[in-house]
C-alpha cells in the first residue's frame, strides 16, 4: 500500500501553488458530480485526454451522483498519465463536510473502506484552487471575492492544504456566485457572497485579465455568459440528479485570443442506482 506522496501526480499537486498556470488550448469541464456515464460521454464526444488533448475539470467531481468513486478514480488516473496536461481544481464538494452529507463518504465506505475515504480527503486538500490560462483567463469553481483588492499573488499564497474556512478568499473561490446587479449580496447558500458585474470588472482590470470561467451552478443550457461576457459558468452534469432536465456543456479555448467555444450534450443512460443513494439519510429524504 503506497502513500499519496509516492504517487507522481499527487506529489506534483502537493508542490503546486494554489494558482496553476497553463499555456495550452484546453477543454474546460464544470461539475460532474458522480455522473460517470456522462463523463465517459464527454470523452466520447471530445476525445480522450492526452498531451495533445488537454483538459481542465473545474471541481465538484463527487457527491450527489452515485458513481462518484468511478469518476474520481478515472480523473486521478488521467492526472497520473498526463500530469502536465490534465488539470483538476478543487470544488466546494472536495471537502469533508460536503462528502459526509451528499454521498461520497458513504459511497467510498460501501465500496472500499473508511481509510480509503481519509486518503481521498487528504488528496482533495492538495488540489489547486484556481488556474490562470495564458495570463488572460482565470478559472475557479465558485467565483470572486467578498472583499475588493484580491490579486493573483494573494491566490497563490493561500494555504489550501486544509478544510476551507467559513469566510475569506479560499471560501470565496469555492463557494461564491455571480449576480446581475452591481455590488455584493448575502449568498443564498449561506456562505460566501454573490458578486456583481462591477466586482468582476474591477477584479479583471486590477489583475490584467480578460474574463473568468467558473462552475458551481446548474444551467439549463449547460453554460451561461453573464457580466457582459466577463463571467462564464460551465456545468457538465446533464439532467442533474436525474431530475433537472438541463444540458451539459464544456468549453474549448483555442488560439491567442482564447475566445470560448461552447459545446452542449445531453444525458446518457446509467445503471439503475439513484442519485444520493449513499448520502446522509436526511439528505436522501430531501430527494424524495
């Protein structure tokens, strides 16, 4: 039995800053949430990951969908194969409290052991929180910040090897959401904030960026462009939880201008295991 620090891809993430730089064309995928058969469909439609076909998965790989273990093992496998061209960012569901409520902990314990869950928890804490692409585009799972003035260097310096706090930049990167009106509002999630177009514009100007890409919210078309094109949401779990009827999407970034190209797809059949099958009992009742 090897420890995580003996695995090349994991060792690389342990040494990485909280902000990862990339200089390739990329396919960017949003939340996959344990929908393993839809993940395989992405690879069928867009090609398997390779050094010539790089991917970035923007967090929330696990929970809710009942094939989370298959999803995360597949993603970790590609990370080991292509450590420089397969990127994984942390989402708010790569955390212990979410995994305990929404199914991943229960699934790992049912299929493996409690120790195995602890190993996943340890690895999740080393995942980067954001990635900057060609010094033009910043990708994170949640969004921007509760306070003005945050710089890319501030993100690089975040001590991410922990469970996220209830406030501050690390929390915001995992949890915040955009809103149409200027300013900031209390988040409907009860943690972090909602940020308006002026907040996005100010952050981009200060950090000399063109736009941000984030995930974290289901969208009917699989993606949404807001804040005058400066804030893009991508979500890659179609028919989320077998009941939302939404499309999934992924984004291609190509060329020097990094103009986003959106590709939509629909859900595919999966074995008859309902979403949240391994979740906390109270969470299961909420799905009924």
